[in-house]
C-alpha cells in the first residue's frame, strides 16, 4: 500500500509555528494510523471466511425409473449413529429440493442413496522471512511507530521511529495442520441395478471437525445438481458466523 497523504490545512490567522505546526509535527503518526486503519478495513471486507470445494460428478440423469422416491442404504455399523442420521437429513433436504422424496416404508427402492464422508490431516511447515527490530527482536512496524516526535527521537536515536534499532530479517517457522474433507455420494436405480449418479466433493482447510464442514460439503455437492457429467467445478460458500 502506498503512503497515505494528509492534505494541508491553511487556516487564516494561524502561523506555521502555532497549533497547526504542532499538528504537522505529529503528522507522521497520523499518517501511520490512517494507513493502518485502511489496511485493517481492507482485510475485514476482503477476507470474509469461505469454504471452497471441488465437486466432480458423473451421472446418467434422470434415472429410468418413473418413481421419484429414494431410500438410504445405511451401513450396519451406522444404523444407531445419531451423527450419521443427521448427515442423512442434510442430504435428504437437498434431494427434496430437486423433487425427490424419501420413502421410509419401501426399503426396496426405487432409488438407493449411499454416501461416505471423511477427513484426513497433514502437517504443514512454513518458513517465512520477517523484519524485526534489531534491539528488541519484536516485529518492526516501520518508521514513526515508537518515536513519532521529531524533537525527541531524532536527537536520541539516529534511526527515528524504528523502536530504537534498525530493521533486520529473521526466519520464522509456523506449523499447522491442513485437513482434506471429502464427501462421496452414489445413487443407484435398484430396478435396473444401474448407478445413475456418482459425486465427490473435496475441500481443504484448517477445520478438521466433520460435523462443522459436512453441511458445506453437502450443499456444494448439490450446487446445480446434477450438473455437467465429468466436469469439475469449484463451489465457494460463505461460512456462517457463530
């Protein structure tokens, strides 16, 4: 970001050695504060939290069966899982948006819906070069941060406003875990034994809790369902604030 300029204010009856001369002495810190405010504003407005998912689907849609009902094929180990049932409801809501309805009584079909979801993590190490104050070892914030007053810092410290020292570079390590979140969905026409839809939604991020990210994976999967077969798309969804 370029240097923020403060326009001069010429007020009749005020000499340059008066009150506005004092303002000009403090202009450097004012410029810094304004620049800082602009940077923070840009970050808050331009860095809204989103989840990006890559969605790829292969399908033969619509299915040959005339019926618009479906059943879930629940793995035996998940039949008593309340968490798994909550994921079924998420998918059910999306399917119902496209005219399909869950048939609780007819376990034989005509459409069978299966899905699996998982998260896997990997450690990431970042080594970045940062500028620090040579005296204190803390982050160097630029001129006029610590000593904005010309009448003091320019006499005591030859590098005015640098926290007492000059800037130097130092390597800093940062470790964190990136999680790959994945949802796989399959829809089968039971009467013809043909798979009519296969979809995969993948995303990466520092959130590894499947309960948190599953709603976004499901919503991404059904973006423009069934979509173009074999063509990956990127779906970006704004996260809901707590």
